[in-house]
C-alpha cells in the first residue's frame, strides 16, 4: 500500500512538472536537453552498477563520459540553433558521434586490456550501455528540433510521445490493480503483469493518441488511422521496453535499478518505456507525416 501511495504521489507531482518542462520553448527547449543529459547519465550509472554485478565492463568513468558527450551534443545545438539552421547536422552528428564512440570502445579494448578472456563481453555490454541509456534516449532531444513549414512543432510532438508512454503505463497499472488479480503471470520476466493490464495499456495509449489528434489537427493531418497505428506501435514498444528492463534486472539479481524515485525505483525504471518508444515515434511521424 505504501508503494502504491508513493507511486500515485510521484505521478501526481511528476506529470505536471514534465508537462511544464515540455511547454518551455526557450532557447530551443534547452531545459529539456539538459534534463535528458542528466537522466541519461543517471540511467547509465544505474545500468553500469547492475551489469557490473555479473559481468566485466570497461571503466565506469570512460563509459559515462561517452554517454555525457553524446547527450551534450543536443545541448550545444540547442543553443547554437538560435544562430544557425543546423537541425539536420545535429541529427547526423549524434549518429556519427555514436559510431565514433563505438570505435573508441573497440580501441580501448584493443590497446588497454591485459587479457582478452572477457573482451567480447566487455565490448558488447559497454556498447549496449551507451546505446540503451543514451543513444536511444537522444531521440527525445531530436523531437525538440522537428519543424513543419519552418516552424517548430516540438512541444506537441514531445507532449504526445510522453503522454502515450505515461498513459499506457498508468492505465495498465490501474487495470492491473482493479481487474488483473486472476490473470497475472503471462510473462515470466514480470509475473505481476496481467492480461487486464496489457489491455489497459492499449486503451490508455489509443485514447491518448486520439485526443492528441484532435487537439493538434494542423500537425497530425490526414486520417485518424495514422495516429491509432502510431499509438498501437508505441504501446507495443512501451511494453517491450518495460519487460526488457525487467529481464535485465532479473539477470543481474536486483529488484530496482535504483531508489531515487519514490514508488518507481531508479531513473531507468521510470524511463525504460520512453527509451524504446521515442525512436519508434520519431520514425513513425517521419513516415506518416513527412516532418
């Protein structure tokens, strides 16, 4: 019951703060990019602590530096965009920087390792840490640079993707509490998840997508079917993101990735769905709306 109350309080306080942050357009959403940078570093630190319980990784300082640099690019471009039109360069540079960082991980293993018995594991898990906690999360920052007809549409897009994730998770939790008592255990990765919860996730996400469609008709043009499809795909990615993080926690023997957020656990526990959904949402709006 205490965890339930903590979760409700966190949602009641956290969601308005997040929405307020997304509404701040100043200096090309600079505050958002800074928050993404901080959350990415916290998530990377939690991931490192989990993975290092069962595996060898490259030095923490080295990997966290790589994560920080990758997120810092968006902060720099947020400021620079006030003077230069380099949105496309920003997106390409993040991808290029990730490739360079992967190369640096390989170089570090080749030239600094004293033995190579666990080199494959160190390379794979170090690369995964940077990819999962930072590179995928940068798609939130990329959404902040999307424009239509020369005007920023960042705020509606950011609110939509965060709302899809939050409402999918929240309605799934509510349905699970109210209706999921006798239909749990569908996935071994997370036995407390119920069929009712998964149904609630789709209902919450689709309803949110339809609401966003009618609020921003000048942005989400064309048939409502496109938004319904986006909502369905985002629900799937949100569920998979949550379950995948549960698998990672089970494989390393921890209950939560951290304890920084009351009722939720760590930062990684709170953004796992967004990490997987943001890149998918970014790609889908490019395909369906051509932004």
